[in-house]
C-alpha cells in the first residue's frame, strides 16, 4: 500500500473519517456531514487515474461519473434531512447517528464505483447496504418504518447471499475475482463448466437486481420506500439504486462482456418487464410515495436498456438517465417529505390545491413529473432520448429486437404520463379537501417554508433538471468519454 | 429574425405571468401577441417565393456530440402556418376579454411559442421538442378553463397524442442512424434518406405517419378530437382546430414525404382511402350532432380528410392545394368555434334544438355563424373554395372518376350546415333564443376580421398559392423524385 493507493480512495477516506468524527462531535452534525461531502467532492478531480491496491481498485472515467453522482445525491439528501423531517420528537439526540449512517452508506457507494474486483465490490456494496437498513428503520416509533426496515433487511440479506454465491461460482470456474482478468478467462468456454458459469451470471444478476428494483426482485421496494423517512427514500431511489447499477454495469460490461450473447436477451427481457410492470402497477396508486416508488421501478427498466445495447453511446445514455433520474426522483421525494412534514400525509388528496398553497413546490413537482415522463425539453427527455436512440442504433446494426425495446420504452413513457398527470391534476385543478380546510385553522398552516435546507435542495434539483434539459451538451460529452473508458 | 419571432412570445409568457395587475397584464399580453403577428406579416412580405430552399436561416450547434443543432428557416409551406398562428393568437386575445387570469394568457403565449417552433424548425430533434412542448400548455388550458368533462378530455388528449408521438420519435431516431448522416438536420437527412431500402422507408414512414395522423386526426385515430374540442375553452378550440391539427399534415409534407419517397408511395393508397373515409365519416357524424361545437369539431375531421386526400396524391397540384386548404381551414374553423363560443356566451347554450330563431334576437351572431358555415361548405368567393377545387381537380387527374366520392360529400356538408343553421338561428323563436344577448363588441370584431380575411383569400388566393407552389416545387417534390409537372 503506497501513498498513491491512498490517494485513489481519497473520497472514501474523507467520508469515513467525517462519519467517525461526527460520532464524537456532538453538535452541528448536519453541517459537518455537508462539509465532509463537499470535501470529498472537491477531491474528485485530483484522484490518480488507473489501478491501485494491486488492481483491486481502479479510478477511471466511469468511476468518477458514479462517484460524482453519489456525492451529489448524498449532498441533496443531507440538505433535505432537516431534523424535523427524519427525527420525530422521541429521539432528539439521535441526529448525529443519522448523518454518520448516511455518510457510511455514501462511502460504500463510492467504493463500489471504483472497485475493480468482485470481492472489493461486494464488501463495499454491503457496507452501503447495512447503513441503509438502519436508516430505513430510523424512526423507531413509526411502525411502518420498522416494518419497512425489516422487509428491506431480510430480502437484502437474502439477495446478498445469492449474489455472493454467484460470485463464488464465477470464481470457481475462472479462478479469479478481478474484473479485467475475468473478461479474458478462457475456462468459461469449456463445455463442462459452461453451466456453472451461466448459473453464476444469473445469480449475480438476481442478487444485485434486488438493489436496482428490477422486476421480479422489486417486491420490497414499494413498502420500503413508503415506510422509510422520505429523505432516506430519496437516498434509496437515487444513490443506493444507482450503486446497484454501477455494480451490474461493471460486472456485465467489463467482466462478462465476452459472454454478451448469453446475457443480452435476458437483460433485455428484464428491462422490458421492469418498465412495463412498474408503470402498470403505478397507475392506480393513491399514495404519492408509492406512486413514485413504482415509477422508480419503471425508470430502472429504462436504464437496464443500456445493458443489451452495450455500446459506448448506450452506456452514456444509461449513465445520463441514471443521473437525471436521480435528480428528478430526489427532488420529488424531498417535496413529498416537505408535504408530509407539513402534517398532511402522503396521500394524493394531500396534494389537492397545492398550487395555491405552495406555488413553487407545485411547479417544481410538476416539472419533475413531466421530466420523468420524458416531456421535452426537460432533462428526463434528453436522457431518455440518448438511451432509446442508442437502442435504435444497436437494433439497426445488430439484433432488431432492440428497436422494439426502444419502442416499448417510448410507449411506456406515454403510459407513465397518465399517472404523473394525476398528481398534476390534483395539485392544479382540484380544490383543497374538507380535511385540509379543517387543518387550516392551525396557526401555522404552512410549516414547509422554514426547512431552509430542504428548500435549497429542491431548488438545486429543479434548476438542474431544467438546465440539463436545455443544455445537456457538456455533460453528455463527459459521459461519452467516461463510457468509452470502459470499452 | 425567426429567433425573435420565437423569443417574443416566450418572454411575453414569463412577463405576463409576473404582472399582477389585471388591466396591465391584459395590455401586456395583447402587446406580446401583436409583436409576433407584426413580425410574421413582415416576413410574409420579405419572403422571396422564387428562391429554392429555406430563407431567414439561423443555425447554432446545440448538442454537438449527437449532431443536434438549433436550425430554423422559413419557406412558402411554413409561412402560411406561421402567419396563421400569430394571427389567431392575437385575435383570441382580443376575443377573450372576460374573466381570464394571467395564467391563461401566459399559457397561450407559451403555446404560440411552441407552435411557431414546430413550423420553423429544420432540425428533427428541435422539431420534436417543439412538437411535444405544444402538449403541455394545451393540456393545462383544456384542464384549467374547459367545460364540465374537461378532466377526461384533457388527459385523453395528452396521453393519446403523446403515445403516438413517442412512436414517431422512434422513427426519427431510425432516420438519424439509417440515413447515415448522423445529424438531425432536415436537409442533411434529405440527402441520404431517400436512398435507403424500401423496407426501411416503409417502416419508418409508418412510425412517423402514426404520429402525424393522430394529430390531424383521421379516422380511426380521431376519437380524442371531439372530446378535446368540445371541452376546451373557445380560444383553445380555435388554436386546436386552426393550428394544432395542421401540425400533422405539415409534418407529413415537411418530413415524411421528402425524406421517405418509397414509404410515401407505399402509403399513398392508404392515405387516399383514409382521407376519403374521414371526409365521409366526419360529414355523416355531423348530420347527427345536437351540439353546435361538436358539429364544428367533426366537420374538422372531414375537412382535414380533404387535406390528407390532397397529400396522398403526391402531385404538385394536390400538395399545393392541400396546404392552401390547411390555411383556409385554419381561418374558417376558428371563426366557427368563436361564433359558437359567442352564442354560448349570449344564449347560455349551444344545443341546436334550443336555439331556434336566434338571428331575430342576435343578428350579429346569426350573421357570423352563417358566414362561417357558408365558408366551410366551400362557397365560391371564400377561402376554402379554391383549396377544395384544387384538391378535387388534382384527385381527378390522379384517380379519375373516384373523385366523385369525396365531391358528393360536399352535398352532405352543405346539408348538415344548412340544416343546423335552419334549426338554430332561423325558424321559430325559442324561449332560450328570446332571452339571448347578441355578440359582444370585443367578440364581434375579431370574428369580422376573420370573415374579411376569408373573403380576401377566397377572391385573391394568388400570392399565397404562388409561394406555396414554389416551395412544393423546390422543397418537397425533389425528394419525391418528381419533376414540377402539375
């Protein structure tokens, strides 16, 4: 281990150190977390490119994209995690643990992004997962939160075991856990080992597929998303889910690229089923949080399209959509957190007349939802455009079913517009319900504005969604370069 | 200059939103609606109809990594649509004086911005962005200021047309990669796309056609239209019928035909049958309507059928007449929607059966409705006559005596209009008509302006037709591999 090695994991080191420090420093834990995350972000441009720790860690363009995304999401979530949002009165002193856990979760994500070895990848993945289990159950007094955490933990532990078993099969066949070596492994071509190798691939896919809420591994997601405190939900749907993508992209597009013919159809099918089922189940949800949970499942289906496409352009599309989806979803869940903190709950009826009570929050939520549906010229449209067009390109050159996958994605976007529009309709065209009128006697009917940090986080996400929609060129250029570093 | 044309309504939309005082807001909105109209009128005089290609070109790279640029230009096909959009927005602003909020005017200006963008975009990506952007303000307008079933109509309009256009988007992506240009620039794709294989062209044409035909809309993709039209506020209906429907036929002429000639030839007969079916179906359904606004809505399907018929012939005369028909219908249907809106305003109902004898109490309303109906049934001397005449003449040259089928529908059209007029504004005075008020002055003058324009372009279609013919000859027919024979 040299100083060069340590420099390669500088962002991870900073987050872990700040996480530990915040356990001992009693006050201002939120500000401390923010400073730590900003420091980690500032270190990104100075990381030495290339392998470190004897090739188990590798900082490349791909890793940097994901690290930047994870840090940005952790920043947004930290900003949005005002004490009142996540911590009801019964745990006034629990603030610092919350931010410590959040930082540990982030450190795990960062390490997944730069891992170049299956074992490092798995351990980092678990570090992040364990922290998120605790975060989901953080509001101990709330039954839904505890139930959500239990469900999340049991399914998460099972999935990890499956993924680990898959990794052990891959190792058993090829004798290596390094992704670059795995890519050149000849043993997998031997017929007597082919079955074990394929089983390993499928098990890895299933194990990590849980994290990205790919159907049929999605069953935990709606309940967990609904029960967790809203900022934690935002972290699950953005950072944590994208960590799953980072892991799968590394394993399949680097380690298993040579066996593309074996898995392309499987991931294509997974993409199709995930987007369709997610959208269909979202149609009838009455809780906005659940609606967003299912929408987030559907969006994972779109990102999955990048796997069977497997070109640099397609991967750039996948990364782009991972980024825009994170921004839109984080923004939307933080608004949900704000409404819930105002004491109105998460039901669709709580959003009736929001345009009059909170014009900015309503406008921002409308923009996030339209962007999720892919209405131009918002960020979600641009990223879907790159993603779908990469599928069309790959379909014109190779297997033509990819064009149908793009068409299915496009039609799914139209389908999703229906339930997004339901929320817009409630906010803009439906009057306040009697329930609301009763609470409006409350001396502080709008307790939303004082959450300064949350407001800032929403404004940031809102501005980025519009900006990336109007001028995506620099980001897209960066992502294309990052994607080429993998191929 | 074209960027200014786009910028004025966009900026206007934001400013109108910010103005709190209602009187000031109204004046500001009017000023921002007049600006583009004045600009478009100037453009109409500055456009040189004889020049090939596009004029007032502006280009700026936008997303270089995938060959997307902001490129706008104008020719004799887009100019009438641009002028129409600015004219109708201005007239609608004059017309909607009562009880409208600043969001209403702001959304209208946003809608104008998006519509103008569709007609001047020369980059397919930009075209698509504007195309979809149209949906958002229209959805909010229908939902915010519409009739009793507005929630259903608005969401149906939004999801129905969005579904069709995402398929169109896949077609556009295929064009991008298939034509080998790796650019969304219309002119650069036009250089490569016509050489692609017939199968590719037919499939891509099918994807584009779906997006366009749903917008027009033609049978059997028309079901969103009656709902949206009937529930939309009058101003919304006027722009919906006057301009939004034309986006479909415009897209066919601008994008699908010149880029995919083999696809166009394959789909020619299908478009022909679809157009004739829509003409017939729209007219027959009109006969059964009880609601004046619904009647006007269905008549739009019938008249857009004439447009599709003209396009389907793939000849210069057919295309030029179809474009003129788009323009004429763009003047006449907003007039009819405004007239029904004014009648609803004055009499409280649009039910044909309850309106008998309205002309006795409201002579101005009667006059306008009659003028609109006569124009819409193709009376010589009014704008739609030369258009329909041209389409049917071209159809005779193209398909021979089959042209009698659509021509006979004119009789039906005359029938349903005259019958509706007889029952609603003539005849015995009904109790409701007795109480009715006549058209208000602020509603009257915008409509009179439209009547005057309809007569002007009916008597003197020459200049527009000259520009349209030249643009068809230069910008559409070469792609189709046809010479300039009429």
